[in-house]
C-alpha cells in the first residue's frame, strides 16, 4: 500500500496556528471537497473546533452527482451540523452561506450595536489543502482577494478578508492529518490533490484510482476511454494508453504518461461527476 511521506512538522505548526485563531472567531466554515467529503474531515480538527459554531461547506459540488450532494448534506445535518453545497468557482453562489452565517451569528452585531459599537461577524475558513478555501473567500467577497491554484499548499499564511461592513473571513493554509493512518482517506486525499504530488508515487496513485473508480462503476472508465474493463489492472492501464494514443517505440504503451493523464482527467472532472466517498 502506498506510503505517503510528507511534512508532519509543518502540519503540526498549522494546527497550532489554527487553535490560536479559533479563539478570535465566531464561526467556522469547514470546507470539504465534495468528491471525498469523509476523507476531508480531519480528526485532528475536532478538539480544536469543539464548542464553535460550524458550517460545513460541501465545495466543488459541481463535480459530483446532485443526488450524492443531497445525501452528503443530509448526512452532515443529521449528525447535527449546518451544511451547504456550493460551486465556489461560479459567482455569487455563496449568498446562501452568508445568509446562514448571519442567521447563526447576527445577534452579535445587534448586541454590539446596542452599545454603539460597529462589530463584524468573524468567520474562519478551514479544510484540507486544495479543497477550495481561498476560492470560497473570493466568492464571498466578490473579487480575487486570495491567491488560488489547483495544487496543495497555495495559501502559506493566514489572511483576513473583509466581505462586507459586518463580515470578515480568515483564510488559512490547508491542514492535513498529523498522521494519515486512514489509508482510504490518504489515497483519496491524494487523488483530489490535497497531498502534494511531489510526495506521492503518481503511477501507484493512478492504479489505486482506477481500482477505486472501477469499484464505483466500471462504466466510468469504459465510457471515457472506450475500453472494456477486465480484472487485470495492468491490462486496463495499457488499454487506456492505447485509447489515448500513448504508444512508445516497439508499440509499447507509455504507462507513466497514462498514469499522469488518468489522474489529471479525474481532477479536471473529465471522467464525469464522481463522489468517491459513499
Ligand atoms: N470545479 C470546482 N473547482 C473549484 C471549486 N472551488 C475551488 N476550485 C478549484 O480548486 C483549486 C483549489 O482552490 P483553492 O481555493 O486554491 O484551494 P485552497 O483550499 O485555498 O488550497 P490551499 O491554499 O492550498 O490549502 C483551484 O483550481 C480552484 O479553481 C469548486 O467549487 N468547483
Ligand atoms: Mg488557499
């Protein structure tokens, strides 16, 4: 099974920073990637955020089937959380999130107003790397205030961004588990780009990905690459290589290139709307 070597020291520091920041906020936007919501829920966050108001943001909902988004929202609500599904890349989609935040924390504004003070609701955005925290912030404020990018570790430090007269949001660097002992979560976090590509073996990752996809529905790969799924994953990968025309000298399939392409296709949503965590 794939071993992921990364930098737990760095993540321990992020968690420490997070526990400091939590003291100064009224509310937490807990951003999870809709393609793997369960894997994005970081057990290391729990002790830090207990006693805080939390809204789960099922982000990248455009990349999964609508019924899966509904089921995840229902699940998160059933276990006692507020939750909304959004596509942060489409403008103004965070309007319901702002309304919900005001509903949960609006009394603060009123309390301060009564004392003649102009207060703001302060929310903090947390989540694993690449889940779309900074994109959500830009959506909330309606302009590109935070730097975004389709890889882990784009945001390096925390940054307060003003959304409106009575609303401020804190962007934070993505935070992973201090120990990724949950292997299923680890591989799925790697599929969705939450773990730096430099620390995973992309070939191994691609085989794990096609295995996962086949177990969800063999048609995902069959339809996209016009191949027939068999038990033999090497054969499946060779067929994908041929289908994409990745052939080397001597008519050999270029498997390295194919592995990178499959991961890329999945990340770009070219394999269709897929939720890995059921
Ligand atoms: N399709 C889709 N893509 C999204 C959505 N939200 C963010 N993205 C993309 O996901 C990638 C990562 O977004 P960021 O906002 O940089 O993610 P982050 O959580 O701030 O990442 P770190 O700062 O590295 O922790 C970017 O390529 C975004 O365009 C969404 O709702 N739907
Ligand atoms: Mg960011």
